[in-house]
C-alpha cells in the first residue's frame, strides 16, 4: 500500500517554492529582469573554465570503459586522496584518503553522517536560524531534530539555551557555518566554546557527541572574516561538504564526508558510510564528475560578486534603519523585518516585485532572508524598489 | 555513538569481492590477461560515441550556469518527457513525463520504490536466484525480504512455492528479468501468471500488491527471445531502470523509476519519490548526465559481444556435460556445479585461473555464475582452462 507518511508530505508546500513560482509568473508579466528575486540560493557565477576543460579532456582522451566503469563504493581512490591532501594542507588536520567518502552533494553527506551516529529516537541539536531541509533530512531517519533558539544579536550560538537542551540522548550537533540563512560565520571563540561544551558533556554522559559540520559555504567568506575549520577544534567532527557553491555546480551534486582522523574509529565510520549507501540507494557520485572536481579542488568560481552584492545591500539596509547582522560569508543576509509578522512583511514586498523569504521556516520569527546570488546591476535596481517599499509601507519607520 | 548495525556489516566480506581481489593478486603474478575473471558484471564494450559527443557538446555550447544549475528534484522536465516518450513508443504503455522520476541508477530507483509501498515489517517477495544486494537494499528499510525457492529446471517462477509464501503482509514482489545471475528472461506466460496471481491476491487481501521490476538488463536480450514488458501486464508496476548496462555507464549512475500510468495514484507515487529523496539524501542525478542520456535513449552500446560469448560458453558447457539453462539475455550464465558444494567447486577452479562465483549468495545451492562481459578472445582461452579443470578434477564426470 502507498505509504501515508510520504504522501502527507506532499501537501506541505514550501514557502520558498511558492515565492519562486510567484517570481516566475510575475516575470512572465513584466519581464523576469524586473522581478527582484531573492528567493533561491542558486549560484550566479559560472564554474571555473578549468572544470569544463577537465571534463572535456576526460571525455576526449580517456578510455570510456575506464572512465565510465564501476568505481569503488567509497569513491575513486585518487580522488579521495586528492581531497584529503587539499584539506590537510589548508587546515592542518592530517586527513588521508581513508578518511574521505565521496557523496552526491552535502545532502548525501549528511544522510550518511546522521545514520553513522544516531539511531531512531536519538537527538540531534541544531541552532536557529537553520536550513529548513534539516527537518526532512533528520526526521525521516527516525532521529529527532531539536532546534536551539537563536541569539539574534549576532547569530552566534546561544550557549545558555544550548546547555539546557543537551541531554544524554544527544548524539550529535549539526552546525552550518558560514550559515544559511544568516550569512554569519561562527567565530573561533564560538567554535572553541562549542568544542569544550561537547567534550565536557561527552564525558558526563559517557558517550561521544559528534559535530556534523555542514560546510557548503566554506569558500564564500568575506574580507577580514576568519572562518575557523571546525574539525581543527574538535576530534569527533564529521565534515559534510558540497562543491555546489564553491564551483557553481549545484546540479552536478558532488561533495564528500571527511571524518576527522583523530575521531575514535575514524576509518570505521568511513567504511560504514559504504554500508549505509547500500540501504539508502546512494551510489557514489558519477566517476567523471569525481575525477573532474579532483582537478580543481583548490579553485573556486569567481565568488567576489557575492561580497560586492552584500556590501551594497547591507549599506542600504543600514541607511533605511533596518536591524541587521553583517554577513561574514555565503550569499545570504537575514535582516529583521519592519513588522512582527515576517510573512505579512514579505507579502507586502511583493507589490514592489521584491521576493523576500520570511524567516519562520528558518526557526526565527520576524526576519527575512535575501539570497543575493544575482547580478549586481539587478541588486542596484532592487535597492530602489526596497527604498520605495519601506518609504511607502512603513513611512513612520523611515 | 557509532551505530552497531552498520559496523557489524563490515565484517561480512562479499564472496564476489574476495574473488575479485584474488583475481587482481593473481593477475599481478601471471598477467591479468591470463586470469579468466568471470566474477564482475562490469560492461566490456564502450559507451556509444553519441553519448560522449553529446557530453562534449553540452560542455562546449551550453551556458554553464544553466547546464550545472539546480535541476528539479524529480528530474529535468525535458528528460522525463523524453524517457516517457521512448517507453510509450517501445512498449505501448502510455507513460508521460509525470510518471518518471530520474534516479542515480537502479539502486537509487529501488530505494525509492521500496519506500513508496512498504513500511517496516511489511514483506517483499523475490525469486531465487536473485541479486544478493537486494538484501541490504530491503533489509535496511525495515521491510522484510523473503526469497521464493528457485525452479531450477528453467529458472522461471516456482508458483507453488510463491503462493505458499504470499501473505497479507506482502506489499510488493521484486523481480529481475532478464535475470542476474541466471540470464533467464521470464516468458510472457510467466509474467501473465504472476500478474493474475497478484491481481487475485490483491483482491483477497484488500490491498494493492506492487511489482517492483528491476530491469537493468532489458536491452541485452538474445536472438529469438521474447522479453515481455512487465508493466504492460500489470498496472501496479514500478519499473526501476539503469543505463549502466545498455549504455556501458555503470560509473555514472543514471537511471529512473517509471510508474505505470494505470497504477492507482501513479503521479502521487512519483511525487512521493521526491519526498523520499529528502530523507535518504538522494539527489536527482547530475544534470549533465541526465541531459546526455536523454539524447541516446534509443541507442545502446554494441551489445552483440555478450551473445557471442554466451554461445561459446554454453556450447562448451553442454559438450562437457554440464546441466545449464540457456540464457535469454544479460551477460550471465548459471550452470550447475559438478559437485554439491559450489564453494568447493569454485575453489578448485581457481587452480586453473578460472574465477567463478558460487551460487549460495544468489539463493540457490550447487550452481555457479559466470559474468561473461570480457573479450571473446579471452573467453576462448578460458574454455580451454575449463576443459582442463573438468577433465582433471572430475575425470569420472567428463
């Protein structure tokens, strides 16, 4: 019989999708160029030319049977080694190939990490604001996702609330820094305090608590901001990475799990990922894409546009009197709305063809997210619309 | 804490992998060319040139942001439509794009199909001989895989045993025709009888029983053999397909789920696949590979070598007096071993550098599998080794 659990999920339509559909429909009316669509986190700069060239080179020169043949279930050995070497060099954590498991993006990575360290009923804590897909990612495994309330002043970790929510059922903490939706980068002090707390609590409860560190925005960090490597602070860290944002390849779904070598049974965890794959139908990512990213591991797309856009938007928001924490990275910003109900605020913005995402699904009320992975020229025009929106709808405010 | 269930799986080393490791080690000693490795089902003919050309064309001509951007979670619309049109035309079942869900290979397809129609504790029946990976595929969902004993005379379905094992907990039947490991194609009569039985039992139990039809070998069918389309016989059929074998692309992991349009709530099932994906970390397959296979849907690699090899091997086996059912497709053959214990038989064959896989893990005792996706010239040499093996080890037999 058709399983009701999944059928029921179909009725819950995502706010972001609704907004995106509105943007498309409105675009058909007035031209998409005139719709200021800040709803989707789809990279707006092309992949590095080297990636494309490497793909073509592989297709033109490699024996197709070797190129497209079955690859080892943990990932192609040379690719795993290249990833490990790159991580070791950059972060000083001595990863080797055996600590890497290639995945189809960060979603695939998290699916394995969660299953490695939690059973149904176990708890995973995450911190608001958080990426709403964490709910299906975790809930459908049978583990329980609990959300620690936000520290809205700076979107670092609210440690008091965190400590109150930690229990001996907590098996993992899922963090995302640089953060979607706030754009905030956790400071070294935050990471250190998180590590210390988990160390203490692991001892108290008599079992390991893992950090599952979701790092797709690791390469998008703005000038002067320090982005500490979580794994360098805490042994029991399972890093989940995606090349979607750094190489502008979201449709090609390529990423990895990297288990800290100092983690108890690090290699076992990686090998377990191979077993988990058999049950969830995850296949290692396509050979050709593994091989091609391995050649551009230390490159990124030209990510500078995101900082340019952020500075423009941040300055205007400040001028208009918004309360907003300045992003340290990503292509998101998460200001406070000008009225309590963010949904109403974002609904009003639609009249000005501004597509803003209300904050509720990110676990924080009264804010909105702008995904500024769009052309700078369009950002500039959108800021005029933002100004009109605020001046017209909230005259007493501005 | 590390989850014991997956850790425990690490100790069970697969027989096929052990054999493959032996082949590699022996190859290092005497040259891999002299090892007659029949262990692995890795295609031995290159992908069609058109696939490679289409990949290069996409990379050279398409806007990289469009090419590599996020794709819809059910698959790229034009690709789903192309798959549906191809299926409709070939099999006369009126598939539309909305009945197709793109997956990373057949393993990904089965992972979704099983979750659509079973809950933990529900039963799925399959027929021996069967692909041993079905066990982790099913067992790790919490559903229970039960194996109907083989009808060894012809490897069609043993309906008496099947009817005895059907219960009201049976929610699906998982079939694989053309079959790995036997190479047998179910006859139209077998499929019709299966459909009739399930129809009758669905009514008796008051709930649908689905056929999950795993069809990666659909395109490898030998002369004169009729390969009926399962879906044309039974409405509640979820077809799981992979291009791994037809296009020689096993490393690129591309396939689909096709839900029969006549299935109750067909479109809902497809949409549910999109929800299931969120929980298991399955991402839709890479955009570029979806687009490239869509251009070669009605092509295959040159598959004729498999039939050539089969005929050579079959003839020699018959000459030597083996009991063997002639394969109708695939690149497998599944003869009866010359002694009761297939493991002992295959162990002895290693002395002749013949790598044969004992049948026990396929759910049938006393047989062995040969995967003849190797060069014909090597097959010919291997048959000399087979002759020596039989004459030396089983002189009274030959």
